[in-house]
C-alpha cells in the first residue's frame, strides 16, 4: 500500500503539475471520443498503449473484455450501463474492444470445473464467452494449447463486436456512419496491436 501512496504523492508533484491546465479544463466536464472496452488484466494499460490523455477514453474493463448480448442486458448492469452512458450520453465516436495475449479469462474457459470452486461469479461471467470456446474447438479439434489460446483470444474479440451490434442504438449509429467499432488484439511482450479487418476476416498489425 505504501507504494500506492508514494505514487499518489509523486503524481501530484510531477504528472499533475505537468498537465495542470488539462486537469483544470477537465474539472467540470468530460468529452471523450472513444469507449475503450478492455480486459481487466493489469498488463493492459489503455492510456499508455494509445498515447492518450485523461479525458479521451471512457473505459470499461472486465474479465476477458466481454460485452453481454443486448437481450441479456438486465443481468449485467455494470458493463451495459457504462456502454449505454458512453454512447447515449457522452456520444463517443469510436468503440474499441481490446483483448490481449496470454488472457487468463480466455484461458479459464478450458479449465476443469474444480478450477471455479472459489470463482462462482467468474464462472457465470465467462459463460458469456462459451460460444467462442465452442467455435474454437470446432475449428481446432486437435489444436495445441498455444494455437487454441490465441485463436480464442482473437475470436473472443470478434464475438464481442457482434454482441455490440445487438444493441439497437449502437447498430443504428454504426450503420449511419456515426460510430466506428474496432477490435484490437494487444501482444503484451511486443507492444504490437492487431486490428480486426472484418472484410478480410483477420487481424492486421497497426503499429
Ligand atoms: Zn485478459
């Protein structure tokens, strides 16, 4: 805990002073351009990998960067309400769904039932991604652990894009060209970011 408090002191003395004007402007309002939906993983740092300042990203994070389908919106209010607020109240122009390499949430889909004995809510949450596992097992019935891992992580991102489009207000804005939707796959150890090209059906390096 001391590390965090020392960090708070250092922040106020250093970064805050550097950006004092920006924080002053942000004091009363935010006008983010992007809804960033990322995994909760500590190694994924949205502002760092996008080189963005406070006020630019409205961030939703959860285990395995999942977007519940709209028809189940009553069950998963935390994620759904944040998405709704970003689109309907803040009127962001972009949505980025960002998954990553070595994702523990995606890997957990392949764990035996006993793994979830102490993780009952994690198990229920990850049920939303079980269709991804089924697709991967159908595509790679004999696949290695490594090949299943990256395919699951990438297909999970594509699945969540489809889920986003089940939201009527997102589909409407997307079809009118008022909203972009991107699916990013971030490789932790290289810093590479691959973006899903829906026309080609695969991820392309963008950085
Ligand atoms: Zn993850």
